[in-house]
C-alpha cells in the first residue's frame, strides 16, 4: 500500500508537471514564433533601408566621378590657355606687339612719392 500511495503521488506530480510543461511549451512556441516574426520584420526593414542608402551612395559616387572628369578637363583648359604661345596670340589679337626696345631704370628712387 505504501508503494501504491507513493506511486500515485509521483504519478499526480508527473501529470501536473506535464500539464505545466505543456502550457509552458505552448507559451514558448508562441514566444519563438513572435520572435521569428519580429526578426523577419526587422530584417526586411533593414534591407530596405540599406538598399536605399546603397542607391544614394552609388549616385554620390557617380557625381564625384563626373566632377573629377570636369575638374580634369578644366585643368587641361587652364594649362592650354596659360601657355606662353596662347598668351602671345591673345596679346597680338588685342593689338599688343613684340618690341626689342627695352627700358631699364637704373636709379633706385621710388617712382611714386607720398604727398
């Protein structure tokens, strides 16, 4: 009889534990499903955010390349327009002429005086 009482108590405790675990198991599964949905939503939102930022970075990179090309082109144009040959041609075009008569100032006196 003692073994039978012990067995019945153990069986009742086991049944309560199984019932409690079954409820906790359902809660655990529901919590895991909820966590999975939250993580999937976060992944989707993060992917969307990063894809739009990636597009913006690509646009900025293209703009930077375009500006570098324009800068290079302008530097080349400046170099061509500031060459001595180009300056001489422009001087002739506005009426300046080449001279061989040079005037040197020997006196180191100032050219302009203060009043």
